[in-house]
């Protein structure tokens, strides 16, 4: 059961900041150092100064000071009425224009854990980093991306009707060409319809596992201190964005790069995996991508390594499905390409197990295939594994059975922009 609430969000004042495109960013964990520098240059009010500050103090005191100053100076202005916020994303992928329809609200954390289902493991360092920031801000400056599944599209229909004929309150275009539109909806009947509809839903975390766990940890910390919520917007809620997977969402693959692996020899590796995989050369990267797309139902992968001539197409053999490492998981987990890659190719044949992945050794992750090729060619990595994307249905099925997928199993696109709406906590200390 998902208990969601409208809230009085803070939004950038266009009069104060001018072009809203200059103040929003990609999520903090997708912001490279070069992107951080660019965001700093775009505007003195860019949200990166809060969410990924350059300050050296890991407790982020300047971020909190900046956030509160922006509120005092009316750079950020609170909406007059509690609202949910329609959030629609229009983008192109595979030569097709798509629209994802969601909404922003608060989630009741006290009743959330039983009804919120994760699908990835988390790491301690990112959670500590985001906890430090939350302590400083006492606010939510970004969203957790949640999925639910409703074939009737009832909530989508209600929100569509509520915003019909209205110009969006916010419209920006991100670095990847996606258009992000936001409408504040304060009509009580619409809010009630959304809240009632969501009470029947389970939520799956798409992006934001570390931030969700951090929000729960911060709530528990506040309660241990004897603090109490001072209103709807407080530490016992979390700002989220919900999308209906039955309405269609886009997941991109995240490719794996092998680095710093002692004794790695790609030709020996390819020979050793032939007991579990058919290995065939590909004439070009384009032919490899096309074949992977055509045979995506057959558990196929691409491989490229330094000192090898060309690219290689890998297809799972039936014999591999009886490997003990695979059989230790549920059947839906065993059918995920990313699980097969991690369990067999990385752990069984390269010795990169869960502990080494948790230590962030030997494996890097990239979205763009061309970037992976370049890094191998520049000898910054030893090899690249290319994957087809996981589907939302696969992710939800595996998660509902209590399994956690490997890190970076899903890359939802487009990302939810940071800086569209803020929630400042009201706390009685």
C-alpha cells in the first residue's frame, strides 16, 4: 500500500533565476566532474551548488546555508496550496518519440517499507554521503523514481484530464534532448483520486535505492533525537515520482568494463567460456548490435577486448543453466541477462564475485557503447561486455520475489531532473 500526499513544494522563481534550463541538472550520481563544472558555470542558482557542492567539508554546511538563503531571497518560492505535480517526459529513442507520464508527491515513510520493493543492492559510502547532505539541508532536492503497474491507466487518465489545455508550469530540455514538463495540481478531487488509486499499488524503486534507504535512516535518526514532524512536509515523508510501467517506460542497458584484473588474457578467456557460451566473431560493431537486438530473447552478449581483432558475439548454451551459481537463485533471476553476465562471465570465469563488486574493484559501468570501445582502445580498460536492456516487467518480477539484482542492472531513461521541485522539512526540535 502506497500512502502518497500532496505538498507545498518550493520551485524556482523565473523572475529571480531567468532561464530554468540553467538551474536544473541530471541526478547527482549521473553528474560527472565535467558536468558539475558546466552546471556551476550556467548559473549562480544552479541546483548543483546544493546537491553536489564543491565544498571540501563532507557534511555539506555550505549546501544547507545556500539552500536556506535561496528561500529567504525568494529564489525558491513555496507554492500556496498543497499539490501533486504532473511530470511528463517527451523524448526520442530508437527513432521513435515517446512520452512517459508520471506525478510527483510525498510518500509516507512510516508505512512505506512493506510496500516499497527494491531491486538492487546498495553501498555504504553513497548512503553516508546523502545522509550528510540531508542533515545539512533538512529537505529533499531530488526525486526517487518509483514504478507501479496499473493496466487500467486510471491515475494517468485522471491526471491527463486535470492538465488538459494548461500550459506547463515548468518546461525544460535536458542534455539528451528530453523535454520535461511539470504542472502543479491542487484540485482536491484529483488529489483524492490519485491518493485512493495509489493505496492499491506496490511501489518498485527504479532509481534512488541509496536515497530511499537514506531517507528511512534519517527519519529513524530524527525520531531517536525526539524530533517530531511539524507538518506534512517533514522527515517522515520522501519526495518521489511515480510512473506506471503499464503505460510504458524506457530502460537502457549499462555495459560492463573490466579493469585491473591480474593475468587477464582475452583469447584464453574466450576459449574457457566455450563450455557455456557459443562464441562467434562479428564483422563490425554495428553487425554485433543488430544481431544482439535480433536475438535478445536468447541471452546474448557482445565482447570486445584489447589485443583482439574485432568483436565477438556470445550466446548462452543450455548446459550453462545447470551451473550451481545460477541454480542458487530464483528462476526469474536466472533468466536475466545481467544476472547471467555477473554470475557466469564475471564470477565463474573471471573471479569477480559479489565482494569485489561491492568494493568497486575491476568493473566500471558505462551507458554508451562507443564510450566502452574508446576506453578499451585507450588501454584504460581491458575488455567490454555489451548487454541488451532489462525490461520493467523482468525487474518487477524479480524484485517481487525478494531478489536483488546486480548493481546497474537498469538504466531508466530519461532521468528525473534535479531542481524541478523541492520539499523543505518542517521539524519540531
